[in-house]
C-alpha cells in the first residue's frame, strides 16, 4: 500500500505445504537461501556464498544488478535503513520511530521481521510476519507488511521474502498464511495470486 491510497481491504490466504517448496534451494546457511528459477538466482541450485555450490549462468543471462542478496532476521541497527525504505514508499517514519517499533516486534517470539540485504550490506526489502491464532485453524500466520526498494522492484525479491516468511510459519507448525491487500492495488492482488493466495 503506497502512501495516500485508500480503499477496502481484501483478505487472502494460502494453505502451506508441509515441505519446503521445490523452488527453495537449501544451503548450509538459511540466510543464503536462493530461490531457483527467479531473476535473483545467478547460480541455479546453489548459494553464491557457499563454496562449491556455484554454477555460473551464461554471460547472456548474467544479472545486470548487484548480486547476491541474503535474507536474514532484522536487527536493531536496521532502524535507519528500514525507516528510509518506508519513507521512499510513501509511509513517513523517522529512525527514532522505527527504533521503537522494531524493538517491540523483534523481541516478540510470535513475530519476525526478515530483511533482504545486498552484498554491500544495504537493506533493500523487508517482510513482517506474525503468528495469527484463530479458531478456524490449528495454527496460522499473517503477513503484516512487505516493502521493497524502488531500485529492486520486479526482480523477484517480493516473492523471495514471501517464501521465506512462509518457511518461518511452517517452522512454527502453521498450516495457513493470511495477508491483506488494498482493493485498489490490483497489482498486489495479481502478485499474491501468482503465489497461490486466494
């Protein structure tokens, strides 16, 4: 949801598979997870940071943007970078405000903020997911927010973050993930529909 947009909220959900999706390539370090077949996968079937796992793409398909990125849990020191991301996407936020908000969330075991970081240690995306306990399901999670820097839009980063949040949910025995989109954001509805959200 970009700043200034209003509209009815649409709810979506996706039942989670019991196994990690085939598109996710396991490496010795979860934060180095690379999603095979996405534009963010310069080494299909491997992790750029794990020795012996890299299989370079032909020059004609080599990425034209800085690689790789890694997914990791947010830290208090990410406050300024996250605040800047939210401001860029139309949500006013100061580093001090983000410090308070982030501190409340990352110390709660029922919540997780996962960030995407480039090789230059720049945070270019984030997702907030939390356990969502309702009577309808044994255990569920809800994606509360996804944000990606303008410079990294349409590169598969939103998908990678969403799949990582789903993995976090599965690790906590969740069988379904919920999220909300603005009814005016048909692009968001289409994006999540491609990921299996109804």
